C-alpha cells in the first residue's frame, strides 16, 4: 500500500518533459528535446533602421510549442525556459553593455483577456540571468492589432502602423541602452514600429533580441 502511494506521489511530482512527456529526467525539457533546438549564428541577424536585431534560435517544432504554451495556454513556467534559451545565446555574443529591457507590450484589451503579457514574464526571468533592469510600462500598445500570423507581409506592416507609443510619465534617460525583447521575428514589422517610435522620441541606443525566427530571409 505504501509503495502504491509512493508511486502515485512520484507520478504527481516528477516533472515531465513539456515537449515529449518523458519523465526520465525530471526537467521541463529533457536533453533529447533540447538537442532539437537550433541556435542561430552568433552575429547580427538583421538591422532595422540601423539598430541591431539578434535572434537566438530557429522557430521550429519545440520553440513553436514553447511560445504557444506560454502565450495562449497559461503555461507560465515556460517563461523561464524561454529566457534561459535566450540567455544561452546572449552569452555567446559576449556583449558587455548594460541594458534596460523593454518587453514588447500587448494591448490592454488583450491583457484583460490573457491576464498577463508573456513577454513581461520572460523579461523578469531574463533579468535574473543578466541583471539588466526592466521597464515594463514604458512602451505601450495603442492599437489592438489583429492577429499577425494569417496576414501577408504588406498587411502585417499596415496592421502594425503606429501601433505603439511611449508612456511620457515613465521616461527613460535618452542615453540609456535599450533592449527590446520579443518571442519571434518574422517580417520585422513589430520591431520596426517600436524602433521608429523610440527614435522619434530621441532614443538612439536601441538593440532588439528575439527568441526565434522562421528564418524567411536566409
Ligand atoms: Zn523531451
């Protein structure tokens, strides 16, 4: 009987791999699934408005499920893994600057629906690794944009036009090094709009970093 309960407890408390459900390693991601993550080369992925954009990994099956789980399925524990993968890549770049992290914001109506902005959670976890500060309420999403994934490139750009602003009550020093973070870069329209507004407001030192890319340019 005791054995039975021990077994039952074991089943409850052993961490499953989120991706393949294996309980062999008691981790959120098992070594086999981790091996399937493809890191990007350690260089600038692209420049938007002369700002460097880095991206850590390819948007393939594991990453797709990670982002989906964190964003839509309330799996908040995936924020740590999201940040950990970003940090693994970030370390390789050997950038010594001290940044202020700006998570890409979601519109307040979407925040109401989802209860949290997943990139805020990732920023908190990324901060633990880097010791950078975060400014969560600096960028604001002024437009409740349509979901991007079923739109074509031109539609995405149009959809996001003037979708962001900055909170004048929460100003950051103009000399600060800003690090915009997001989960995925596809057309670059989101980051492009954010960089545009930051530049308009006089910020010049801007870098962007995303977890992943579907790699449509290369
Ligand atoms: Zn696994």
